[in-house]
C-alpha cells in the first residue's frame, strides 16, 4: 500500500512523521505558517517556515490526489470493470500522471472509431491477428464483413481492427510511463520562425533556429519559447534526438515504435500479419501516442518553467520587501517627469503627507532655479532629512537638480537617494490610494509612495499587488492563481518576520499579519481612530469580532511601541508572559532592568525555565527578545551612488566601472540598475571568480554592487556587465570576453549573456520600462 500522507511528507521533508502530523493538525485548525514556525516549535519539532510552506503546498497536492483517486475508483466501479489488481495499482499511484494513465482506458469519452469498430463486432479480428500473426489479414477479415454493421469489405474490417489495437496500445499505462520517460530523456525541442514573422518577432531572434534537449531547457528559455509560440512568431515542436524536424520521418521505426512493438510481442518475422501489425504500431505512435505525450510533456515543461519562475519571483520579492528601511525621517518624494513636471510630496516621520507641489525644472519650461528654491523651502519648512527620487523617466535629470540643491544649500543637510518606482503608478490609481488621498491628483500619489518606500519599503510595498512590483520573469505568463498564492505567502512571511506597529500600520499591512483578514484590519484601524492608540496587546480583544483564536494567531506579531508593558514591543507572545515573570522572579530583577542586559541574559540557562508548554527553543527565543526587543531583521540602510555624467545607455563605455543596485535576480544572473534607464545583466558566469550554481548565493535584489561594463548593444538595449572587475570588455577583433590570467574559464560569457538577455529582457525590460514610465 501507498504510505500515508504524513509518511510521504515526512520523507520529502526529511522530517519525522510525528512532526509532520503535528503541523498538519495545526494547519487544519486554522493556524498560519508564521505562527506555527515562531510559536509552536515544540509541537512541530522546530520545522521552519520554508519547510512548512513546502508542507502546506504538498499537502494540498496530496489531498487533491486522494480526492481524484476516490473519484477514479468510483467511476471504474460503476462501470463494473474494477478488478482487485486494478484497484491495487490505483491505490499505489503516487502522482496524478500515473493515476490518469491507469484511468485512461475507463475514462468516459466521446464515441471513438475504436468503439464503433467494437460495436461492429471487430474485437475478435483485432485480438486474433495480434495473438496469431501467421494468419493472413485479408482472409481473416473477410469473415467479419457485414454491411448491416457498416463493415462493407475486408479493408473496412481491417481498418476497424486497427483502430481497436491503436486505442489499446495508446491506453496501456505501463507502456505510456516508459514512453514518457524515454521522450523526456531523449526528446529535443526545436523552434523556427513562422513564415513572414522575422521582423515582427525580432525580439525572439535567438529562437528562429534553435534546438535544445527537453530535459535541459532552463525555465527562462522555456517561457520565451512558449511566449513566442503564443504570439504566433515561433513554431515549436518536440522530436526525438535522432529525428530532423525539417525532413519527413524516417521509414525506419524509431526507438519508441520499437518499445510499443516489444510491449505487445510484435516482430517482423515474415509472418502473414507482421507487416500489418507493425504498420498499426507506427500509426498508433504517430497518430495517438506521440501527439498525446508531446502535449503532456510540453505542458510538463511549461509547468516546471512556471514553477521555477514563481520561485525566482518569490525570492526577489522577499529580498525587496526585506530591504533596509531608511527609518522614521521626514522625506521628500520626487516623481520625475519632463513635460508634465516633477511631482513633489513631503511626508513626515510617520509617513503622513504634509505638503505637495509640482515643479518644472526640465524642458520645455526649464524653471531650474525656481525648482531648486521650492524644494529648498519645503525642506527647511518641514525639516526634511531625505530626498527620495523615483528611477523612471527624467530620473537622472532630476538627480542632477537635487545635486545642485545640495551644493547650494549644504545647511539643509539633506541626503538624496534614487529608489525603484516600480508599481508606484499601480498604487496611485488603486482604490486604496483613492480612499487615502481622495482629493490628491493621481500623479502626486505616486510621489507619496516614492517617499514612503524609502522610509519603510515593506510597509509601502504591501499596498501593491506583488505582481506589479516588477521583480519577476514572465510573471504574466505563469499560472496566476499559483503566483498569487505563492507571492501572498512571501508577503505574509516577510511582514510577520519584521512585526507590525499596531498603532501606525495601514490596513494593507495589518491584513498581512498572521490571523488577520481585511475586515479585521479595518476594525482595528476604526477602533484606533475612535479610541486612540492601543496601550497594550490585551486591548486588541476589545476590537469587534477579534476573538481568542485570532488574538492567539496575531498578538505576537503586533507591537505596541510605547505602551504599558515593555514586552508588548517585543516578539514574545502574550501566552509566554508567565515565563518572563518566572525568569524575573528567579533572577530577582524587574523587566526594565532585565531588557537589554546582554551579558546577564547570556548567562541564563534556558533549561531552567522550561515547563510542560514551553521548551528550550521557545525559552531561547524569549531570552533573545529580552536582549533586543522587537529587533528588526532587515539590514542596515545604504544606497548606490550613480556615476555623474553617465545618464544614458550611449554614455556607457566598455571597461567602465560603476556602482549600481541589483533590481532582479534570475537563474542565469542578476539585473543591475546603473542609472541609464536600462538595467544591465551580470551573467551567472560573471558574478564571481568562483563557480556559482545559484546567483542568489552571491547577490539579492536591493544589493549595492560594483560592476564593469563588458558590452553595450544600444540598438537592442542590452548591457553586459561583470562583477569580476579584472575582466576586460569584449574584444572587437575576436568577439570574446578577455579575462585576466587568474580567470580563464568561460570565454563565451557574452554569448550567453545575449542569449539569456534575449529570452528575458524582451519581456522583462519592456515590463520594467512600462512600470518606470
């Protein structure tokens, strides 16, 4: 028998069955992954959030499989065809593909040619020729001619028998499994440009004459192929490795046809029916089996590519959400523009909007001096500390304006930073922004978002649909339901890892807290508005419809920063406050003197404070929180300084060394914003002098890095960069990248850069450009 779901999950997670069973029970009871990972370590044996997310996803799949298994068994049983052997095979099916293979012969379907042939009484003819190939097909078929049944002659009888055998071959579960694996291992994907689409589909030029083994195609190239096919630019086909898609299929049976023949003991031994049977095998392979498996395997490739793309998007989103916050500093947000002007918004230390205006420093109005004066006046009036500049159109020109401001008014002590404005326009036009700023122009709302995302990226970005933040590859091509569910989990994990100030948090931020819904988040804000700031966590229980279960899930992640109880600003859960009281009693110290005394806390033995509910893992967490209550896990704030005079792609020169910000990490490298309105690509081979399997081992979104320009293709808007600063730019004579003596490997980096940039930048760069506009 197939193992139970907890047993299978335990094997996949390399965990104990008791851990998995406990986690499943908690999830079924409504507990969230962040809550279980943080506050139920003793129950699950310390399963972390990554393991729990995997468990949650696989649990969903396995339960769907069990539901489908029950449906299949009931269907076959209703047909009266369920044997003990078939039931046993169905019960052992450990994935949906195997289960559907077994169900295929019994699956209700439209009336097929094979069914019509069976109704005409041709099953014995098919069985007879397969069982005894010494029989002469025409002679045997003549016995089944019956005009009343639609069998006009021997040829019609043989055609019907062939249809029966072809269906039988195509519905053999064991054979399908073997053929599927062979095709996966030996299949090659070919693509060619559709007739007359060369110019229209230029962005897919790398795939106009392309082939790669099916099992080796990375996700970004697979998604590029599918997009090209969907846009009718590419013809994409699957062939066996020894087949040429440009010539007719060989008359020689291929390996797959041989596997079909072998399965049913069909051989060319010179017997009367051998040739007829071999032709039947060939037709079954080409007309039924191959077409079915090609569709299935291409779908498998697409699903795997989508899963990998979602994984990449998730990793980048996590890095972006957990980027270093500038903190509670009054900030001026600038949303750059040329003809329409630069939109200006000032937000105070809490993110509250206090002033707005629009300036016109650039062409056609060129009100440079007046614009500098306006920003200086706003900075002085509101005692601003930071200027946040969006990185879209006119960003570098606006950056120059601010540089001039800093030179003219050093007394203001302002610091300028350029931030990604991806998704700001989406927020500006959203219902949320309209409710928050009903009287404010849409473009000015964008400036508010640009200012706030510098203060606290997480708090601001949760207001935007994760798909619109622009850190994925082909995010619009993948399964949108799966993408939304996965990205939602990432946002939830990030918000709860940082914690939320219940007295300042917006509804979107509160909605992402463990256990809270949008309705409850609105209730918390309404209660706060009506009654003033929360003084302690217990007061949350007074919020309408916030019951004990919700309080249990949410309380540990909600902070009361200046309340009655110092523990309320920490990640210590209220249910564990008695543990802290026990620590205080044994130590003879009050909470105020205990908090922050690292030397003393390190001397304490967690085992001295355990009880039936709280074990050593939780006690260790409590002591860590007492040392640094509410510690923010995000890194220290820093930013890149773009090189002056390098503002357009035309300003770039090979071997130029620049500072930039990593905007996106893919499986083949990292995209870096170097301040020229087009991100450059550091191919995986150019990330380090050491071998890099996963680019995230070296960089993540938001990192400030130094790069060297290797090659610039202004026409195609491609910039090849390297983080190996000893590398030399592409040689015009050889077309290769020149390495320092210490770095001789991978001389085809630029070629791979171009190929991989072509598969992703065609869509990604366009998406970034659109968002920046």
